[in-house]
């Protein structure tokens, strides 16, 4: 009866803990991918978790079973103080972890190359180029092929490859849209790259995962995915915006500030992204500021 009660208690507690853990899964947006890169990364997380459970689950089962089986009150349990090692047990406790490490190494090695963030996504659609600038504590998105820009909001069509170029006008930050996959650092004086694609329309949260000062906690942005037709309509509306991103406007925007309102600029001073990245390369020869003409 004691064993039955113990197992009932163990199952009840285990069920409560499992329910508590799994209830938070709906908040783990990285496990609800909306693009090919995100799906591959989500699958890799599940694979790694399943492989690790091969060790974790038997350990918990044996720890519980041994405590019950060899408790002091159980006189029927065989006690063998002179028992020596078993070749079978030694084989199991060594080979299973080795096989798990080999499997994890294989997936880590192969997926590292498959999910290279610098590797363009194969598609019949022409990639959409977006230049990303990390500010204190906001995000600036420049569309060089469309000569517009946005702040704290990036808009792009579904099923179109995205070719991001990233830099920082301040300290290093981390650009991440969890449901699309792959974070990438934006670094001062450098240009990094990231290729993503969204399969579905919707609004996804983008984050900065690198601590970058007082405004770090609010340094988020919306990634809005539209249909191609909706995106074209959005472009037309963006070109009608009364705001223009001149050098003076950029200087004001780049000042440290929190909760800068979402803004759309109908035009951008030419060469702004290269100027932002190049202004910190004094040892290579500083670049002149871009011309202010639109």
C-alpha cells in the first residue's frame, strides 16, 4: 500500500510539474516558426531535447525505483555489499552517452552549414534588400531599392527571400525575429548579413538580445508580413509620407532615446548605411558624410 501511495503521489506531482512546464510552451515563439529557417532551427531544438531525454528520463526512473526498492523497511531486497562491476552495465553507461554526443555533433555540424545566415535562400523570387541600423535604443530599416526607411517597424512580403545587411551606430546589439529564426549581431564599424524568409502573413516580434544600456528592455520592433499585393500598396503609401530621412533627421534620430514612435520616411539620403558603418573606420580612412540631396 505504501508503494501504491508513493507512486500515486509521484505521478500527481509529476503531472503538476509537467502541466506547469508545458503551459509556458505557448509563449516560446521560437517553437512556432513561420519560415524555413525557423522550422529547421525548431526541429533541431526538438531533436536535441529528445536525445537528452534518453539520459534524463532513465535517471529519474532509476532514482525513484532504487529509493523504493532498497528502502530500509524492505527486507526482501537483496543486499550484496561485495557485488562487483558488470560489463553490461559499464557498456550501457558509456556507450549511450557516446552515441548521444555523436548524434548531437552530427546535427550541429550539418545544420551549421545548412543554416549559415550568410547563405542566400534559394527561391524563384528576387530577394528584398533591407539595411538594418541599430541605434540607442531603436531600429532603423532602410530599403535601398525603394529609397524609403522605417523606424521600429519592418514590412516585407511573404514567400520572398530577405537579404538583411546590419550595422550599429552605437554598441553591439543582436537582431532577432524568433519565429523566422537566426539571430545576427549588429556591430559598430562592421556589416553583417542575414537571410530569412516568412511563409505566412502576420505580425511577429523582433528583439534585441544583447544588453545595450538602459533602453535595452524596450528595444523591440514589429516585423509585419504582408501579401505581395499588400506590400506594393504599403510601398505606395510609404512614398507619400511627409517625413524624409535627411542627415539632420538622422542625427536627431540617432540621439539616445527610448520609445521613439514608429515612423515611415518617404526618402532617404543616399549612402546613409555605408556612412554609418564607415564613420567608425578612422584607421581605414574616414568616409565623407553622404550628400544631403534627396
